[in-house]
């Protein structure tokens, strides 16, 4: 009698240790997706377009538009902005006319600081309408509910 070595079993054990894994480990992918979600949640509020002004509050509903409107902003100090770019008052109408040359139906939102005189905002809206733009609207914030 001697010692018997089962070579077949030893070989099958070594093969089972090095067999490729058929399952996908999704934990790293979930970690990456959560990090991306957090990054987008933090940066999304920073992507708002506009000049910072203190808008008046109103009960009017929101306007739904199909295309992005042009935004004209008048700050408390009287500075005018077209989108985010400061513009001289005498150059506003020619610039709007050049932008809306192909489409006079372009929507123009006028944002005025609540400390700007009401008459100045109306004069600005009148100038825009006299240039041929018919879709001019005021922008205001919705009041916060105290309930």
C-alpha cells in the first residue's frame, strides 16, 4: 500500500480558482453616477441666465414659450442689458432689430428692478414696441406663500 494522489481533483481545483467571473460588479458604476448627479445638482442653479435684479412679486401665472425669449434688463442704477451684455440705451433698438430681423414674432421679456421708476420701464417697453416687436412682456417673481 502506498499513498495515492488524486491528480484529477487537484487540477480541477486550480481551474475553478482562475475561471472568469460572469457577473458584472455595478457598485463602481453606481458610485460614479451618484457623484455625477451631485455635481449636476450643485451646478444647475448656477447656470441661470440673467443680470441680478430684485424683481417685484405678482400673482400672475407663468408664461410658457416655445422658443427662448430675448431678455432686456434695467437695473436700479438705470443700466440696460440685452441678455447678459450691458448695452447703451441708444444701441438697444438697433441691436434688437438686427436680432429679430428674420422674426418679428420673437418674444422679448423686460426685467426691471423693483426700485426702478415704473415710468422708465414703460418707456423702455414703448421703445421696444415702436420698433415693431409685438410680443413684449414684463417679468416678475411669484410671491412666497406665508401659509
